[in-house]
């Protein structure tokens, strides 16, 4: 689906919200409230900050959004990136951590708005699919690992995400079976509810049921705890001294976190045969993050699950996203009733939500079909795990691997040869430029030695993907050197994309 070049201006001319927008907005809000609590804790902030990240950012994003069905707010991937960016130097849940999270959201917003205003939406494609596959799979593993101590209600001991998950799994004597029961209940309602009806509010039902049981039975496990319950207060003071240390994480979140909303927008636009604009989407997501920062929250993005629910619930315009944000905003004063909610419930919500991102089988399949790209995906996966909690370095390493793979392809050319009568036919495959012509030279000379009966050479360029000017010039020189030994050279099957370079340097051989 091609992106448009529509002007990037607020959509203040939106039609009146339809009944579908209202139904969708309410439906998504009922899911967004418990999800937001879970994602805030995943990001290392008190649960209530997830509500701040869901309220005003959704409202303001709706004014600029390109996709009418995109729902903006806290998501697992950006929450993990936020945790990775801040936890290495600042204690999670502390006042300093919360302030830096708000600054990080502000910086992410500024980067995205800048990219959108400068019409640089194409940078969204800089992250290759193997890099995204490896990173998101590793992120899903780390997110799941981070929630396992909650599911089993096993106290952590500062062993790191993987270490604490391993400790929780290997110490069944410390498991709280009530917490595990709550987690199983949540998973069953979230997964089973979809089979009952596509609009079944599994998350909401699970939260309400768990809350009732927890209160009625005087549950003794870990709970969410006291929530502020107040309205959003604007954050106007930021720890500007941290700008330097947060620059790389902000850029990483701005680009990596944009892959999810961009994918959602492209998919929906293709299905509905509508245009979409990566530039406009950058602006909408940038505005959402600027507002998240001013709300004292943390970086936000587009949600696959909530956008899909928004779509099937009947959303017809961006009003649905704005309605979702307004409902969350109105619900803030009454969220104190969620204080007794078991933490295991939030852990299970996160695990079920990110399960679809765990695509180890896709990495294995890629290794079997394309070793080089498979190694990029696998290398990114391993680098992200190794870099935890600073997972943004996994992206940086993945980009480096992707560039190395590209250079490998550029520097690699293969050539098959066979003899027909007294003519040696050499068929190169790949990219032919001055750095790869020596490989063809070696192959050609070896074949001439092995076949002394040959008295002519044909270079078949039919399988060449690209032939640049330097490559054509190098081929011409190779042909001249071969002809000087008494063996004429002909060039055939020049691809249309290579004709211009071939005409300049190889016209006498064609």
C-alpha cells in the first residue's frame, strides 16, 4: 500500500462519531484500562502511570492519525524499551525514574514529529524484516520472563530479568498457588473468550472476577496496591541533564516502536483499499508521545490487539481512539477500586498479549531458506537477550548485522560454467561491480586452463541482478585481456536494468 503525501494537519474536519465509533471506543477502553496498568509496571513505573499514558495521548493522536482504526497508548514493546533505557542507571519506580520516563516520552515524541514534518517516513523501512523478527522475538521472551515472578508470586532478588525468571521457575516451594490460579483464569478468559465472541471482553471479565475473588477471600498474595486515583497533572519540569544519555534510547524507541503502528496502518489500509501516510503517522505518534511526556507518563505506541478490537467493534473514524482516551480519563478517579487486584493478573495479561510476538519458528524457517538473513535475525535475537536490560543495543547490533549481510551480498558473486562445442559459457549470478569482477576473472581463467579446446567465451548476464558502470568497465577490461590471448568474448542476455551501463562499456561485445 503506497503512502500518500497528504498535508500533515490536524483532522479537525472529522465527521461526527458514529454509533460504531462509540461502541468501539468503549470496548477498547474496557481493555485498555487493565492493560495499561500492566504495561506501566513492565516499563518500571507505578501502575497508575499506564492510565496517564492511555488517556490524553489517545485523544490528541486522533487529531493527526492517518489510520482511522489505529489505537494509541501503552504497548508491551515500548514499555520494555523504556525499562531497558532507564533501569540500568536509575531505580525503577523511583521519582527520578518516573521523571526520566516522562522526558524519554517527550524526546521520542520530538523525534517522531520531526521525522514526520520533514517527510522522512521512509526511515520506517530502515529496520529490515530479519532485524525486526529477531528483536521482537527476543523482546517477547524478555517480557514473558519479566512477568513470570508475578505469575508465580515469587519475590525477586535483583538477578536481572532472565535470572529472576529462572529463579521463579526453579523454586516451586516458593510458588503461591493462588497467584497461579489467577493467572490461569486470566489466560483462559482472554483466549477462550475470543472463541465465544470476537467482542468478548476477556481482559475486563478476568480483572473484575479476580478482583471480586481477591476481595472476598482476603487474598494474601502480592496486589497492585494503592492507586492515586487523581486526574492527570501536567508535567512541566524535566531532568534535562539526562538528555545526552537518553538520546540513543529515544531514537531507538522512535524507530523500533513505530514499526507496530506503521504495520497496523498499512495492513488496515490495504484491506480497506485506502491510502495511508507514514509521515502523518509519525506525526500522530509523535504528538501522542509529547502529550504522554507532559502527562508525566512514558513512551506510547500503536497497539495491535486494541486496534484489532477497535476495527471489529465497528470503528469508522479516529473518533473511536479519542473516545477511548476520554473514557480512560473519566475513569481515573474510580481506579482506586483496583488496589486489591492480584499482580499475577497483570502478569498474565502481559504474557498473553505478547505471546504472538514470540516467533522462534519463523527464525528457524528463515535460517533454512536464507542462511544470511536467518543469521541476521538469529544474531539480533541473541544480541537483544545478551544486552538486556539495555535492549536498544540489540537493535543497533541487528542493524550492523543487516548492513554486513548487504555488504556480503554486494561482495559475493557466483558463476556457473559449461562448454558448448568450442564455446565456454560463463553465467554470473549476483551483483557485478569492480569488487566482484575478480571472482569472475579467476573462474574464467581456471576454466580456460581446464578446457584448452575452447576458442571463444560467452558471458551470459541473464542472472545478474545489477551491473554498474565500474562493473561493466571491469568486464570490458577482462574481455579485452582474454581477446588479447586469441579468445574472443561475447556478452548476451543483458537485463533491461543493466542495459545503460552495458551500452557504454560493452557495446562492442553485445
